């Protein structure tokens, strides 16, 4: 049966159905969202994945290399530069006229033509300035240590004063030196007077000390060659051959790892300790070094109206007192494991005398036709004064005993270095006129003083069945100096008449040069001359004074421990092996390759080498064990008892031990 509804009933039925569906969807959505929210609240975020990464870089990255070898461009052909110092170019002369006009020989300034001088081109060059360097370097170090080690129950207070003996060594060094202490000269007049006085002192000393024992003097207008301890040799020894070898360092660092390896076996065992006592009370190094190159003023020709004074001097002195007292109870020890003490005085004089071109006068076109003159009214000063002093006191006191452990004590091994390196590169001229005098001096003084009188004694009952070695010498005193003179100072020539005429013109304010000057063979091939006129003196002084003074007299007492009787310990005692070095090198370029003088030419070179080495036993050659016994005091039993800890507040703290001369470097046990 088919049921039909009218349109109104059918519309109502559809509406009821749609309403029911919509209501049901609302109910389901409300329940679903509440369920989903509750479910998400219970979930935990997943853990991040962890993937181990192993990075290996077995190859070392290098810089980019295109594989194209470098080849420099071909040098441009240039005319030879006057002068012999490499790398120094003469100042350029600014020319106000074209080169075509300058090539005209009628336009050049000539001394014989005043009309041509009026139409000559004007040149401008700058005069040099004075240079003065004064440097004083001083190192003073006091490292007097006191060491008490090993529970011996003793107090060591040696009554040895080395100040008087050190003063005697300093006074002995002054007797060997021809030059005393002097104040630093300041003005050119004072420096000129200092050079003249020094030359007189050296002459007097050479006449007095000639043939004296311990002193060698070499003197003459020129001294050439290398001298070692007074003997002329072909080749000087090298310092590297006498210095101790450097400590070896591994080329590659050991690979590090974060994992431990090896095997382990359960059980009982005993750790074995090798008992030894090692003391390094010497090993100090003192170095003074100066390297000076003086090329402040240079020319092809230097003309001096007055006197030309040149002085080169080297004074070297070594003073060593190495008188040691070593206990006879150490006869089974190796008492000389190192080198003996040595002293060297090394000096070198060298002369470089480059001659100008000997070109013959082929015609007026081969010589300069123009010049430029610059003037200095007064003196020109070139002064370098260096003083280096190192004074070190390393006199250690130690009383040692072995307590069955490994002990290493270093109370020396100090290093002090003074160093100066200077190069003065200045101006080049073709011709220099000096209206006054020339004072040119290079002076080097070197002094080493070492006091190394050691005392190594033993307290009664001391002994050991282990290995023992004691070194109290092995010191090195080294003086090395070199003076290299470059130029014509070693052969000064008389003044030609043409230069005397030029001096008259320059003194009268005329900046003209006679034909005889222009046609000097030293100027052949030049187009123009750079001329410097100094109305006063030219003063050039290079002075170096180096001094090393070291007191390294150590007092060592060996004893037995009261806490632990140790007879198997190995002992190593070193109180020497000090190194004192003075090195000075001067390269002095003379102001002229060819030098003319109108006055007196004075040239003197002198070498003084002296040494004083004392090895006689000091303190009257007494028994070192007896000296140690006199300086040792036995402490009470209460001082050997264990430390009870802090004192109560009502007790005053114990007094400080004032016998410690250097508390910052002491090791007390």
C-alpha cells in the first residue's frame, strides 16, 4: 500500500528528519571533541633520535698551491750607484730645467767662469742632522737561597763573607784595564777631548804593560786579524761549541686518548721509590750583546782642513776565582763529571777599503759639470754610547739529608740578558768638506768577573752506598768583540791644492768648485756632485762598555737523616756551570772612501786582552768537613718532634727563622 502525503505533511516530515539529523550531529561532535582532547592530554612527545657520529681527519689540510713557480722579472739596467753600502741610494737632485738644457755644457757652473755660474740651474739638497744614542742597561739580581732538607735535626750557619774577596777581584780587574770610569761626554767638544784622552791613556798603558804576565797588548796604526787569548788565529772558536747542549724537545706530541687501557691483577704489592737527592746551585747565565751599524754619513771624497784622528780599541778582561773545598769523604764520588772552567778573549779587527773608479781623464765630458752645495754651520755629531751591566748574587746555603724519597732542588739557573741592535743609515754625498777636524773612534770594553769558591762538606757519620757526583767547576767566561772599519780612514792622503782653494771659497761664502776638484779621478763618470760643507768639526764616537759580575760561592753540608736512615740514596751536587758572555760588534762606515787632510793624520788601533784565574784553595786550604762541623748546630729533640698543630689562642706564635736569606725560594722539610 502506498502512503501519500500532501505537500504540507511531506514538508513537515522532511523538516522533522533534518532537525533530528542536525541534533544528532551536535551531540556526536561534542562527545568527539571532548574525547579527542582527553586523548591528546595523555600522549607524551616522542624522544628525539640519537645517531652517533664518528669524525676522522687523517689528512692535514694545506694552503692552496697552484703549482706555478715564481720567477722574478729581469732587472732593469741602471748606472752604478756611487758608494759601497748595499741598498743605500743617494738622494736625488731636483733639477729646475729640462735635461736637454742641462746637457748644454755652457750652462754648467764652473769655478773658472762667473758668468756661467749666474746662468747655471739651481739645485737644492738637504743637509744631514746629528744623531746621538745613549743607552744604559742594568740588571741586578740577588738570589741567595737557604735550603734545609731531610729531617737531619741540624742548623747550618756558615760564617763566610765573600764581599771582601769580590772587592779584591773588582780592584784587580781595574788594575788590568787601561781605561777608568768616566762620565758620559755630551757636547762635541767633550767627545773630542774624550777621544784624545783615551788615545793618550792607551799609549801609556801599552808602554807600561808590554811584556807583563797575564796581559797581551797589540798596537799599531792598523791591527788586522782575529786574536784569541793573545794569539793570532785563522778562525775564531764558536760559542755554540762551548755552551751546554739545549734540552731536547719531542718533535711530535703524544696522542691523547679518553680511554684507559692495560691489565690489572688483584693482589698485594709494594711501590718502590728510588731515593735520590739532586741539587743545582749554579747554572747561571749572564749575557750582554750589542750590534751596531753606523753608516750615517758617507761620500766618495772627504776633505778635512784640520786634523784627522782615528782610534779603534778593544779591551777584554776575564777574572775568575774558582777555589773549591770538597770533602774527602766523597772520594768514591765522581768529582769531575763536567768540563773544566774556561775563559776566552776573542777580538777581530777588519778593514774594508773600496777604492773609487780609477778612470782616467778622457775629456771634460767624463767629469761632472754641475754641483749642489749644502752647508752646516758648526759641528756635526754622530755618537752612540752603550753601557750594559749585569750584577748577580747567587750564593746559596744548603744542608741536605736523604729521607728515602726523590728530591730535586734548583737554587740557581738564573738568566739575565741585555741586548741592543741598532742600524743607523743616513745620507750619501759625493764630496764632503770639513772646515775643522775629524774625530773618529770605536771603543769596546768587556769585563767578566766570577767568584765561584764553593764549599761541599759532610757532617760526621755521613755516607751512602748509592751513586754520587759533585761538580764545582765547568764555568765559561766569554768576551767576543769585532770592529769592522769600512772606508778610507786607514790611508789618509795629503790635501791637493785645488781642494785648499775650494776651502777658501766656501769659507768666504762662495759655492764654487775649482776645475781641479771636478777632475778628481774619484768623480769620473758622474754628471753632477752632491756637496756637503761643514764649517766645524765632524765627531764620530761609537762606545760600548759591557760588564758581567757574578758571585756564586755556595756552601753545602751533607748529613744523615734522624727520621729515616737511608744509606742507598743517589747524590748529584752541582755548584758551577755558570756562563758569562759579552758580545759586541761595530760596523763603522767612514765618511769618505778617499780622505784628504790639510793637517795631521793620526791613526791608532790597540788591543788589550787580560785574564786573572785563581784556583788556589781559599780559607787557608782547611778541611771542609771541619768547617762544616764548626757551622753546624744540633737542634733539640723537641724541634724534631711532630708538629702538634695550631697553638691555643693564649700562646704567642713561634718566632720566625731569620736565617733564611731568600724565603721565596727556600725548601724546608
